[in-house]
C-alpha cells in the first residue's frame, strides 16, 4: 500500500493545488470565470475585428459601392487633413491643460478639507455632486447657466459692470468653456482620491515631523508629498484616460462648433462614423486614439512609477476610486 | 469518536514547498493531542488535512483504521474551531450552532434539543439570540465550540482557539477546554504555537519544525527528554540555554574549555565527551538550573560547569529574577530567587551542576546526553518527605 | 480624525487665538465659495424647473420664480421624460442584474484562486479604460449584422460589456476581504459548495454587491454615447431623450429642468446616502495598509 502511494507521489507533486478546492478544483475555477470571460471576450474581440476590418477598407455604409482593401490609406488620408491635427489639439487641451488643472485644484481642495476638523464629510459630499450627474444633464445645466441672454452668470457679470463673452457660442471662448465644465465636473474625483491619500497618512508621521522640528511647508514637501505620490499617480492616470472620453458635453454645449473649433478626436470619430458613415476613416481614427492613449498612459505610469511609490497603494486604489460616477 | 493514524503524510504546495514531510502519528481514541510548533512549521497544514480542507499529496489518514483522505469533512464527521472569525457574522449564536445540523437536514425537534443540550454544557444559554458582534471574544469562542460539538464529531480540531484572547481569559478557557474534553471523551487535536497551552491541556503532543515532525510524547517526556536542541529550546516555560563550548587542550592531557572565547571549567562528563577529536559541543541547561554567583561567592563543591561573565540585563518576574549573563559573545539566562537582586554590568560567574546538563551533538543537534535530574527534583523530594 | 487635523494645523498654543481662528474662518469661507460654485448650475436648473414658460426667457432672469408652477413636471413627463425614464430603467436594471450574475462567480474565482492583483484582473480592468468611442463603432457594425440595432437587448449587452469589468473588480476586492475561515467552517460543517455559496458567501458579500450594483446602475443611467449610436426610435434612454429634446426642439428649459431633476434626484439622494459609507470605507481601507 505504502509503496503504491509513494509511486504516485511525484506525479501528484507536480500539480499546483489550489488552496481551497471547494468549487471542484481548477475545473471549478474556470466554470466560475467562464461565463464572464466568454462574454467579455466575445464582445471585445468581435467588434474589434469589425473595427480593424473597417479601418483598412473603404467601408462606407451609405454608399452602395463594393468595399475594397485600402491598406493604410485611411490613416494616410487622416493625417494629411488639418481637421485631424486640430481635433488632436483639442484632445490635448483636455489631456494636458484640463487634467493638470484638475490635479492642482483637487490637491488644493483636498488639503483644505484635510485641514478642517468640522464638516469635512458634508463639504466632501456636496463638492462631489458634479461628478455624479449625467454629463448630458451637466451639459444643459451649463448651457442654461451660461446663456448670454437669460442665463444668470452673464446677468450677474453685467450687473457688476463687466461685458462677458457668449461662452460656448463664441469662437474664442468655446473651448475654454468646455475645459471649465470638464474641470467643474471632474475635479471632485481628484479631490476625493487625494483626500483619501491624506487621510491615510498616519498621525504619527505628522507627529514625528513636528517633533523633529519641521515646518509646515517642509513637512508637506518632505513627508506628505512622497506619501501622496501614489494617489496622485492614480488620479493622473484615471483622468488622463478619461480625457480621451470627453464627448457628451461637447455634443450638448457646442456640437463641435462653432464650425469645427471644439471637435476633439472622439467627436471627430463620431462625426466621421455616424455623421457621414465613413466607417473606414472613423475606425482608423479610433485606432489612432487607442494607440495614443496606450502610449500616453504607459509613459505617465513609467515616469511616476520611478519615484518608488509603494505598490500596495497604487494597486489598491483604483478599486474604490472607481466610485467615480 | 475514533483513533487516528497519520501514515507517511506529505503535503506539497506547488513543486517547491514541502509543507509537511513524512509525518507519522497515532492518536488514541479519546486522546487530547497537541500539535506544537512555530509558525510555518506545518502544524496547521496537518490539521487542515485531518479535517479534510486539504488533500494530502502523499500518505494516508486513517480513522479507526479506515482511510479517509478522499472523504469530505462531513463524511469524516469532524469539527473545527478556528482561531478568529469563528462564527458566521450574519447569524445568531443559535443559528450558528444549529447550522451543521440544518445542513445535515436533521429534524426541527432534534435540532432544538441538541442546541439546548450543548448550550447548557457550555453555559451559553443566555447568548443564543446574539450575533457575533454582540459577544465578547471568549463568548464567541464558546459558541464556536458549541457549534463544533453539536454534531457529536469523531474528531474535534482546534486551531489556536484561544490565542487571540487576553491572558486571564486564556488561562481560564485552557482549564475549561481540558475539563470539557475529559468529560466528553472526544478525540481532539489542538494546534498551537504556545508551549504552555500545549503542555497544560494535552495528554500527548507533537513538536514540528519546518514541516518535519521532531518529537511525539507527553509534556513531561518532551520537557525532560527533548530529542534535539530545537525541541529543548522551543519547549518549556523558559527557553533552554544552549551554548557552544569549545575545547582546547593545554598542559598535556587536561582539557580546558572555552565559552564565547572566555575560559570555562568543564564537568567531567563534558571532558569525556571531548575525549576524541571533537572540538566543539553544545551544552544545554534550563534557566531554573543555572546558578549565578557573585564575585565573592564560592563555587559549590560539586561537579559542574563554570564560566565568568557579567550581567547583561535583569528582568524582574515578581517572585524571581531572570538574569541574562553575557560571556564573551554568548549569553545565558538564569532564573534566580529574588533574594539579592543583581545589577546590570555586575561581574558574575555562572555555575551549572553536571546532573542538569544536556549535551547536544554540534553537527546534528541531536541530544547526546539528557540531564539526570530536573531542577524541580528538590521540590518533589521535599513534598515526598513531607508526605 | 481630529487628532490628525490637530497635529497638522493647530499652531503652537500662543498663536492659536489669532492665526488659528483666522485660518479656520478663511478655510471655511473658501470651501463655502467652492460649494456654491459646484452647486450653482444645478440649483439654477432646479429653480428653472418651477418657472412658468413666460418667465423662462426674461432678461435679466428672475432669481426665484414669481409664479412657481409644477406644470413643467407633467409636461416634461409626457414629452419624452416618462419614456426615457422607463427605457433607462429597463436597460440599466437588466444590465446591472446581468453584470452581477456573470460577475459574482468570476469575482469569487479571481479573489480565491488567483494571487491578488493578478494579470487576469488587470486585463479585465483595462477593458474598462477603453474610450467608449472605440468599441462603439465595432458594436454598431456588429449589431447591424445581428439585428440588435435599436433593441433593448443590444443596449443591455453594450452596458454589460462596459460595466462588467468594474463589477468583477470591485466584487473581487470585496470578497478578498472576507476571511477564508468562514468558507472553511461551512465546509467542515458539512455544507456542499453551492449551499456554502448561498448561506455564507452571498450574505457576507451583500454590501459589496450593493456598491457594485449601484455604481453599475448609475453608469448605465448616465451613459450617452452608446445609446446615441446604438439605438434609434425604438429605444430612447433618458440621456438620449434629453439630448433630443434639447437639440431638436425649441429648448423649453422648464421642462428640461423638470426631467433632469426627476432623472437625477433619486440617484443623487442615493449617492449622498451611500457616500458616507463609500468615502469612509475608502479611507479606512487605505489607511489600514
């Protein structure tokens, strides 16, 4: 008997046993994961194949001409247009102007909230309101608020003797208006992430710094900032990724206009695909976005990860942060 | 109730972690058995295999001679009390206790009857409608024990059941558990890292280290006849001193010893032990047997080990003093009655009578000689003569 | 909490009266200004919802309605708000239920059978990072082929695809915090796996399931691009109804505000109620590490 058991041993040893084999071992694991993975795979791969296919062909839905292979033609046609470069610039305005401003303002509010002892939760709740609203509602709430004729803001500004612009309807102010609305809606997310970071720094750290005779500014630079960095990184990455998604407020506030001034990549993609049914171009443009986004995100992570951020906080964060609405 | 045999039990986690290495233990029917070892010693893996949460990679588990390693926990009819989070937090104590019976689809009357019976046994009748969060740690652990016992298990397993409770409660529950086990006669296995728990509660126990079974025996056996230096140091109220002694031959045939680089006088047995080509050995002595002498005190006129050093630190234990003496690069602890407190840095000599000295082979760490006398023998003798 | 703020911001005792008090007042003043800025456009919309038609376009605008009315709510409901709420409810609820049914077992498997933050869960989560404009083209072409364009099922699939990665990830994180010993105990108590799942795991995961459900519901409720592209006249979700009403008709701000409030109100209240719990668990968990 024992010899038999011994003989079986090495074969058994090779298998990595799951710690709790309640669901029937490895087979059970895949049984549990299977449906969700299948769903995600099917609905990620299938549409993606369509997208790839479209982007290398002359796919146009409205015109009944045969579809033919154009290779990189769609990509070449796109990058030779000024509209493409302009919409890239608009996306960059959100990613590289709006997002850094959100980070800065969010940090300021988080520090402010961390510095008060009463009413922190109430303030935080109220300040979080914008990010819980549907972007569509945000869009027309601002449209009404900024209306040059019957909106309250301009009435107020006129009353104190200023001559305010027509905001979303004026060529010069349309993009800044969208950036302001984007900042208004999403700074709360940055704030709540950084506030969580500040709250997670143990009291003894501040006490130790104080005992060591460090001033408030020194404490912030030498103690708080390094500990906050992982949270900052998470906020940055999330907002950077989201900045490529801006669409709804453009759709409501400016429809890409006046002219095409406020069309970003997402809006341009939509316009090509569903305004003119040029799915080849549209597909190529969305692939360009995907590449830009992937490259940009990796760059940010690489730069920020160098400042040896504790991995636990970095990985732990997005879970709860995704409470962003 | 059942007798239990672990037969060449092995557990691998992945190809590289050999958590349990060829463990053979026999536990008698009705015995209270302890698995003792530091964390990572494999004791919990053995327990999890016993109850059926893990499958052994190799080897057999037999209940009354019947192999059970392929059976579910329910088929084995085992019960287990966990260290923490022992109760389902969303159920009341009553629901917790009755859960194993409800799963077994027992009738409503028999469930009520069994719950009442076991609640009376553990004196938790008043707690039955509370949830875990409304009970103290000790109460929770009692309810957990009730849930374990309600199914009349063949084997009761306890995984550090009282380790996280505070000291006083732990001492009380130790006694209660022991009495309960005696009264019910259920074969029980307790896993613990605390030698005192293991010693005080169990009939017999096994000491494990790095997945390897070191020694099985009664607390007395393991305390007085540890098989190696690890067991000697791990087991007992105070860790045994194990010191490396070197021999250097000077003036012909006389063998002089060194301890931590300082000269030391060796007892004859150790000298004989060195007789061959051996250059080092380990000696062991429990702190209660080591005598610390002030500079002006004479060395007792019996054979023993002597070396000189200074007091590194003293720890007041109330009725006694634990003195750590530094000799060269080695330190040794002695437990002295608190008659005349020692001072830190005070020069002292230590003396260990030959008959309480253990000797360990320095290569294998296996015990070469056991002490012939326990430091408590005088107390025993005094009681015998008083009687 | 108060200990932390004290060590950070209360200056040495001598100065506490002058600098400390001024600082506190200043901080609250700035915060109140920020709150006003955050709420102003929304509050204005709320006020507008109670204005009669004649008052909507008065310039300069009236701060409070002179003749407050509820007529906008009834009208807003009949011009498409009711339809939008109904369709959004159908789509958001169905996709949330689907997300939980598919997501909970997967989350359990990820939490218990894989190392924390493993490659697989990262891959799943990165799906969520896609800008929706990328999958929406593929979905559109695929749905045209499958006959799912402008159908409830199509939009439910799209929203499930969008929210499932997040649901799995949130639930996996939650389940990871439930001690294994409960499951071990249930097995030793003799419960078969499925019974353990129902009796022990589901009740213990309830708060996590609630959080995931509310978030998934909210995302689906607020989503615009998918419903704009993937549906026509048959399915009109609330954001789409609002956008259509806003862009293709003379904007009746009173009715828009009324629909917006009915659509966002319950959600906002739910969020305010949940926020305390969310923020607290968020900070506590991160602080505990």
